[in-house]
């Protein structure tokens, strides 16, 4: 993920999520944006708020969200994802939201070359 221009990293304040995000943050010299665990109790609201924040604060950037099962499902629905949501361990879902047209979604497995998404 270090070669796709990541500009922001977000994750909930959970040890496993932070441990997943930290190596990338260290490699890129970025601070992780920690999301309060209280916000996890309403995954639909969290997904909506985070997507709005990603679009408004990072419109020209690449945001990594190290999420959890339910909020990942909700985000996937909000970007019109088809098929199974990216909730399996090691699955990475890359979403491009253009100014015009529907979001583009690419699913890859951890360790696979990201290439051009």
C-alpha cells in the first residue's frame, strides 16, 4: 500500500486495528486518525460520517480505513459495492470516488500487487 500515495490512515481505537495500521503509518510518516470506540456502536452512522470526512477532507488523496466487519459492510453498501463486502481477513478493497460517475471498486488480497487502481 505504500506505493499508491496514501495521504491519511484511519482506524478505531482497537489494538488489532492499530497494530495493522501502524507499520504503514510508520513507513509513510503519517499519524493514524484514531476513531473513538463509542462510534463503533452505530456502524451505519459511522460509515456515513467517515465517507463524508474522507471525501471532504481528503478529496485528492488516498485514505486507508482499517475497519471492522459491520462498518466495512456499511461503507461497502454506501459506495454501491456488489458481491460480498471486503470483510475477510487479508482482503483489501480500494474505492475510487470520481467527481462524475459511480465509484470504482477493486478488491485485492494482502500481498498482491496493488498496481493501478
